[in-house]
């Protein structure tokens, strides 16, 4: 991801617009990330998955493998009682 100040982004909008078609462009304001510019197709792809809910039987094998390798944080143990 490319990071650029808001002032540079404004000054060279065309350049960063072209780059955003290839990779996200992070725009900072006063040194802090303020927004990220992405290609419209990438935005649509992300939004399509925004609230996608799946049943366990709809998961792909690759998803199940990734979940089985993930470590559950200690802080999550406080929710174990919800499974009872």
C-alpha cells in the first residue's frame, strides 16, 4: 500500500488515481491515516462480502483449514459459557 499526505494526494491526484487501480493508496492527515483509496471493482468486491453470512456447510475446505489453524485469543474464553 502506498501512503501519501493529503496535500500530495491533492496536488498529484491523477498520479494517485492511476496507482489506486493497482494497489490501495492510504491518504494521511496530520500524519495519521485518514482514508484509503481503492479501485472501484475492489470496493465492490469488498462490499459484496461486507455482511455475507455463511452456514458451516457452505464453507470451503480452504476456509475450514484456515479456521482450524487460527489460535483463539485468551480474551475470548469469557464467551465460552455462551456455547452451553
